C-alpha cells in the first residue's frame, strides 16, 4: 500500500519508518527542552503521538494537533536550544501528515544541539546527546 505525502509517494511501511526516525531524532534533543521547561510536556506528547500513529493508535488529525502544540511550546521558551528541540518534536509528529516534515525534524535537532553547545561553552560544560 502507498500513501501520497507531499510531492512524494511512499509505501506505508516507508512512511512509518520515516516517522519513527524523525521521532527518534527529536527525542535525542528533547532533554534540552525538558531541562528548560520541566513542566511542559507538549513536545514529548508530540513524539509519543507520532509513535502512536505508527502503531495505528492515533488519527493523523490528532497527531497534527500534537505537532501544533509542540510548536506552541517552542514559542513559549526563551532558550534557543529548547525552542529548536520543541520544533524538532513538532516536525517529527507532523511527519505523520506530510513526510517532508522529517527533514525539518533533523534540521531543528541539529540546531538544538548547536545552540546547547554554544550556551555550554560559557559554562565550561557540554551536555552529551543521549
């Protein structure tokens, strides 16, 4: 079975694998957000929603809502690393709707790691990606 996602036609299995990859990448930088906003679970919820979609437990419209919430969380934090991590989570979830969001999850995850490294230089430490 295939699905039309953006300008690309993917087999369902490939689309699911892409969503899982985006979720894994976003989860690696999620600690940057959770450290800055420990009571805000919107980005983590978006990552969990993406995985639930892969398992067939969540509708695309619900995953999109979780993606929008993660992006709202990004707007609510002043930390560049946390903001980029939340955006990575939002794009990971949005990959369930449009496969092209996966590249944005990767880009924002890299941005989060760079911002965290830059911020830590002034403190003399660097948090390792988990």
